[in-house]
C-alpha cells in the first residue's frame, strides 16, 4: 500500500541523510522516502543535480521536502521551479519534523492535520 | 515478605513471556511506534537471564540492581531506561523493605521519575498504577492486570513515540502496558504473593 | 586551543551521529565533539553504556548534550545522574541547534548568549 | 553592447582569480562560516572552464546559461545556487538586451530572488548592489569594488551560515562579497567595458 505523499530529505552530509532515512523507514514502511546528502564527491554540501533527479523520480505527485541548513533550501527551491511535482517545503526542525511527518503520513492522517502539527516545529524563516 | 528464589522464578517467567510474545509486542509497537518493543525486551531478557544465572544473590537489592542495569544497557529503546529505572529504584527500596507492594511502588516511582508520564498518557504507567494499588490492598488478580491493559486502548498517547500520532494512537493497546502486564502475570504465576 | 565546553550529540542512528559530527567539525575545529548513535549492535536505538562512557571521557568539565528523540534523552538523564560532569541538556532542534552551538562555542561567544540563541530552537518539552 | 569574446575572457580571469585565491577565500569563510568558499568556487570554476571550452556560443544567453547551470551543479555550497541564479537570470535577460548594466542588474535580481538577502545583510549582495549602480552610471572602478568589499566588514550577518554567529560575524569581510569582487575586477581587467 503506497501513500499519496512522498518525502524528500536533504542534508549537507550523506551519512545524515542515509541515517535519517533508516530512522524513518522504521515508522513508515509504506511511505516513499528519498534521502540526498552531501556533494557529488562525498563532501559536506548539497548537490543540485541529485536533488532535482530525486524530486522528479517520485511516483507520488506530492512531495514533502525537509532540509538541514539554508543552502540545501536554495537547491530545493531551484529544483522545485523546474519540477512538475507539487512540492511542499518545510522550514522545520529537520530530524524531528521528518520523523513526525513520516509517522503521520504512514498513519494516513489528513494533510492539514499533519501540517498543523509540523507548524509547531517551525524554526527557520 | 518475598523470597529471592520466587523472585528469580518471576523474572525467568517474565523473560519467557516477552520472548514468546516478541512478535505480538512488535506488532503492537508497530501500530503506534517503531515496531521494536518485543525485540528490545527479548534482547534485554536474554541478557538478564545470562547475568542472573551467573550470580549468587545474598540480598534482594543486588538482584534488582543487576536486572536494572542490564535492562538499561541492553534494551536500546525507551523501555530500557524505564524498566531499568524501575528495578534500580526497587533495588534502593529493597534495602529498607521486603514488602512487594512497597517495592513495586518504588519501581513505579522510578518509571515516573524517568519518563515523567502521569496516569492516562497511554504508557506502561497505566498498567503499573492499578497493579500497585491492588497489591497494596492485597487483591492483585489477573483481572486487574487485564482490565488496566485494555483501558490503554482508548487513551491518547501524550508521551513516547506514540505521542507523535496524536489522535491516531487511540484504539490500540500500548505495547509497554502489554509487556508490563506480562511482568505482573508472571508475578502471579511464580507464586511470589503466596510466599 | 581547546574550548571550555565539550559537545555530546546522541542519535538513534549511528550514521546520523557520525554525519552530524562531520558537519560540526567543519565549523568547530577546536571544540571537542563526541557523537554516539544507535544500539550496541548497530540497530536503531540508544546505548546507555556508550553514552555514559562518552560523557565521562570529556576533558572539559562542561558538556552540552543534544539528542534526536525522547528515549535518547532518558539515557542522557540517567548518565547525567551518575556523572561528575556539569552537563546541560538541550531540548532543541537536534541538527540545527548542535550546529549553532558548535559555531558559537568555536567563536568563543559567552555561554549565556549561546543559551539565549539556542532557546529559540526549543521544540521539545 | 558586449562581445562574447571579451565575456569569455572575463569568466576565464574570474576562474583564475578564485583559483589563485582559493586559500584566502577559504580563510575568510572559516572565520565566519565553514571554510569552503574557495574550494567550492575553485571546483565550480574548473567545471565552467571545461564546459565553456567545449562549446561554441552563438549568443550570450546560451553562454550565460551554461555557466549558471554548471555553477549550480558543481559548487556545492550556498554560493552555487546563488551565482548560478545570477547567471541563469542574466541568460534570460540576454535575450532582450546586451547592455552590461542591464544584464548584471538581472544577475543581482537572480541572487536576491534565490537568497532573499537585502542590502546590509553581509552577503555577496552588498558587493553586487554598488557595482550595478556604478555600471548604470558608467563609472565602475576598482575603487568602487574595493570600497563595497571593505564595507561588509562592519556588517552583522543575518543571512547564510555566518548569521549563526550573530554579532561575532562583525569585523570580518564576507567571503561571497570577496569572490564577487574578484568577478567584477575581472570584468574591468578583461576590458569588457571598453568594447
Ligand atoms: N515517557 C514515558 N513514560 C512511560 N512510559 C513510556 C514513556 N515513553 C515510552 N514509554 C513506554 O515505552 C514503550 C515503548 O518502548 P520501546 O518500543 O522499547 O521504546 P522506543 O519507543 O524507544 O522504541 C511504550 O509503549 C510506553 O509504554
Ligand atoms: N541568503 C543569501 N543571500 C545572498 N548571499 C548569500 C546567502 N547565503 C550565503 N550567501 C553568500 O554565500 C557565501 C558563502 O558561500 P559558500 O561558502 O560557498 O556556501 P556555504 O555557506 O553553503 O558553505 C557567503 O559569504 C555569502 O556571501
Ligand atoms: Mg519501540
Ligand atoms: Mg525503538
Ligand atoms: Mg562555506
Ligand atoms: Mg559549505
């Protein structure tokens, strides 16, 4: 059973992205979760090309995106501008909000209710 | 007054129960958590069994302390520090009392001190509170244990991982309450209270 | 040049802890950062023994601790009770607040000023 | 009106400058950021060089677009999407104008659209704004470039990684303003304005 919303988590570090995806998979087996971290050559940073590719490769039309630090957000926004997906970007505590979202999407809670709950975790402008 | 031998039996039975019901506990936890409660406790129970079988205990306190520290170290989930704190707290209390109601009340205090959950938050505390009450009044029965367990079903979780689910946590039995129910069923089966 | 405050970051996943430590090292070369993640056998969870050991092994007297989810906090609190260190536990957005703290400790900003800034990232009870 | 050949020269010189000053840019960034600005741009410059040398451009727009997309993909830090957006925005503008002031103003718009920084937030924007102003009035000089750069020193960062430092960001030149200064110095050196 798939879900309507897929999740894209973007970190500056590949290990953080992969680790987060491991944490989320545990509570959200049926949610498609794609994790992108670090630069092309494994350094700390973000990689537009892989973010773009991951975003476009979801089967789901709706993609919820989470990021750690600001420059990941800029890459996400660039990718959003040229993507067909309906992407929603969350300026929330990275790990905690991705965990909350994954649990609630898995539990088939309605979108609005999830967004309300995530709003409490907003910490970035 | 309780005897160490019957307590050993108690802990042994508890370990067997969580191990046999590992998948059931995992299932309960996967409904409202991360699905590892059975695996966590089975790992803990195996470590406790090994630890306890290696040792001769001259007093209750050392026995409880070994159990507590082992659970803290081996369980890996929230239930590790919680059950661990229960037994460590019982170890302290055992220096002053060997009354089971008093000991388990200290255990409950340990859980609440660690996890800050009150009654009604859909945690193991909701199993412990009525059991401790019943023990004090000398009428712990399987019915008390089972009724408290079922009551966690309608509660909304406001502590632990299940609290992320908000209203969606309603309608499921709390896994930690279930494993605590096994703990208290084992207590009855081991005949600790007839001691 | 060492700093007065060391940092302990605890995650449910080993990769997240290691990845975070990589992110922090980049901005805080002189801050002692210890990262503990996952259970003893590499599963998702937390490991009291390693947390306790890491906490006690700081040369610094002051240790600032950051965690991802609640059960990591319980282990940290247990460890604090039997530790000689002056440990301060932050209920803040994990990655973001650890990053902020590392930057500011490195820049030798005063403790109170850092704490004030971290307070804005408080999202856990 | 600008010629593609002189613009190629411009970008080549810029690439050389960031590469030569890689350690200086890293040092500026390590004072108030994560110390990679020079490495980021050097990587980007190498990729741009390769890309541009492989291609024949019939119009400005394609040239700028290739630079922008390459920077976005290769730089890895915030400066990637920022410089990238500048050149992509210039590529769009180049379809309508070949006036350098107009083009660079579009570039600045691209940066601000992407990064949302205004004047005075201690970013590359604080180098771009005065330079674009001067270009419009036909009096861009090395002094304009250098003065704007120095002014970032007293600013407090409120955007980007340096903003985490709050007041501690004061007293340091912004690395992105420094690399932008190289960009505009290269523009003068390449003689684009004498075309
Ligand atoms: N703060 C708390 N207070 C009391 N009990 C709690 C608390 N948090 C969690 N629990 C109990 O722990 C159980 C989950 O344990 P477990 O699955 O082993 O840990 P985790 O949630 O870390 O995976 C819950 O079902 C609940 O009974
Ligand atoms: N929101 C923003 N708007 C404009 N410029 C910014 C913004 N954020 C960062 N910058 C610029 O980017 C520079 C840092 O680039 P770089 O070191 O490559 O990225 P990162 O900070 O991701 O490591 C800063 O010195 C600043 O000039
Ligand atoms: Mg669990
Ligand atoms: Mg768990
Ligand atoms: Mg940088
Ligand atoms: Mg960087």
